[in-house]
C-alpha cells in the first residue's frame, strides 16, 4: 500500500476551491471514489483523514472545500458566518457541491461511474442535498447531518441513502427525523436511517466536547455508524476488487 495525497484546485464560478485527494498508488486502474463533505469547520484534518481512510480501503478519497479558498474558521461565530450563507441559499450550495464532484470525476485516479459521498454535520446536509438533486451517486451517507429539505425541485434519488443520526441531536430533533423518513419514503429510493440513543450531535468527532451545545463524541455510535458505512460501500462497489 502506498497512499498519496495532494491538494486539487477547482472552481465554482469565480471562487477557487481546494479539495484534498487521497489514493493508493499501487492500484493502476481508476477506482471508486468516496467524496467527503466537511462539517462547519471547513475542509480540516478530520475530513482529510476520512479521505485517507477511504484510500486505505482501496477507494479514492476526495475531501471537498465547500467554503472555498481552503477556509478553516475556528471560532463558533466564524464557523456560523461561513456556513450560514450557504445553508440559507441551498441552490448556491448545491452548485458549489456539484463543482467539487465534477472535479473529482475528472481525476485519472477516479472511476467516474462509481462514486459515493459521505458528509458530517453540515456536510451531511450537503450529501443529502446532492442525492436529492438526482446526481448519479452509488451511495449518500450522512453522519449527524442537518436533515431539513431544501426548497428546490424534487428529482429522482438514485443513490442508496444511509442516515446515521443521534436521537438527542438538538440540531436535528425527532420531528426532522420523521420528516426525512416521510421524504425518503415518498421518493421511493433505497434508504435506511439509524438513530442512536443517548447520542447528540458530532458523535463521530473524537474531540467534540461541548455538551452545552449538544456536541459530544460517542464511541459506540461512532463505531456502529462506521460499520454500517463500510457495509454499504462494500455493497455498492461490489466487484471492484477493493474494500
């Protein structure tokens, strides 16, 4: 195994974005790609590590830069200031996400017909929005994502959808869970929703420890959601000799 990483620049209109590519050079042929959509902190070490984990499994990992220019806000206020305008304009957000997916699909390491996406927190919303847009993804996986649907035209969901959710997440309360369950059922897609008890927001992030904001790591829920993710990726990418 020889995992290599590098930044990949791409454009969304006039905004330069800096993605992060991870792949195993020992594979000569293009491999399935798992796009990683970052949380409210930007394309940080957590997102990059997930891309590397995908490469270690024999896939190609590509972490998006949905904020542009590699922005990494640090304070809660700065994170909200970066995320807020994109969440408020879901059409612009979808355009930004699609720019990154298109950039990944054109990379020589990537089998563009076999792509999936996973996202965390804000990135979970991005992942679900991309699936809702009808893009030809094999899988769309949301970890503690924001679940509210955008006011955009409904398209046929082609991806197999996995939603991993903390039942006590204050940012996506139970009524949001019920709503997205109804939405997915009406869409008629292949979907599953795992709700973890005694689990809040950011449960996959080891250094999350802000219980007053509902941000708390949960090792059991992290492990269980990751196992479900690997199982789904193995399913949708079966026959590629990786995973």
